[in-house]
C-alpha cells in the first residue's frame, strides 16, 4: 500500500501557531476588556457599596478570574495540536479524501473526475509563517468549506497541486 498523501506532503507544525494566533488575539481582547470591568467592580471603582464578602475575597476572585482566562488561552494551542495530529488527506485513482476535526470529525470525499479547480493561496498570517493552502473545488457547496488542505510549505503545495491536476487530466482523458 502506498504512503498516504499526508506523509508525502506533510503539514507544517507552524499551522498550529497560525490556528492559535486568531483565537489568542480574540481572547486577549475580550479578556482585557472584561477584566477591566471586573477589576473595577471588584475593587470598588464602579460601585461605592460592596458586600463584605467581596471585599474579603477580592484578591482570590481576581486570581480565579485571571486563571480562567489563562486556561482559555492555553486550551486553544492544545486543541490545535490534537487537530493537527488528526488531520488526514489522501489521494487514490478515483478520489481525494480529506478528514479533519477532533471532537466533531468531518470527512469529504471528492471524485477526481468532478474536481473543477485546484489553486494555492495564502492569507496574511500564512505569508508571515510561510504557509500555503491548497483549495480543491467541485460543483458542490461543501467543497468550498471543507475541501482545502492548509499548512503546507510552498514546495509541497505546488507538488500537491500538480499531482491533483495530473490526476484530473488523466481522469478526463479516459
């Protein structure tokens, strides 16, 4: 049995960083704003009358609050590591299979004969991390959402694109 396509053209571990950056920025912004209001509330900046229980335990409450945000910030990179390890893609003579997800696994199988477009692109974070995404489309709506392999280096993305185009052309010639 041949090597799966993922082993021949592997994802780069920088993909974990890419997927974690957006979540971390969002959590830091949300956490910063909410923490400001919570701290003002706990330390009496928003209200003159505070219950005695809050006054006695406000340092512990602040520690729990920031601990909760710390756990949320660490959760996403851990989840992304599991996501990275579960990401699978392979190509045979008739189909390309892409499977991803940790908790809710999704799989898409696209017949090579139905593929209409293969292209490589980068977003701004991809460019900073030297990553490329290979997009595969066919006339179905789900291919636009799920049929892409993201996190390849330039060489592997071009080879994968070329391999797919060769299979498409061979399928069309039959």
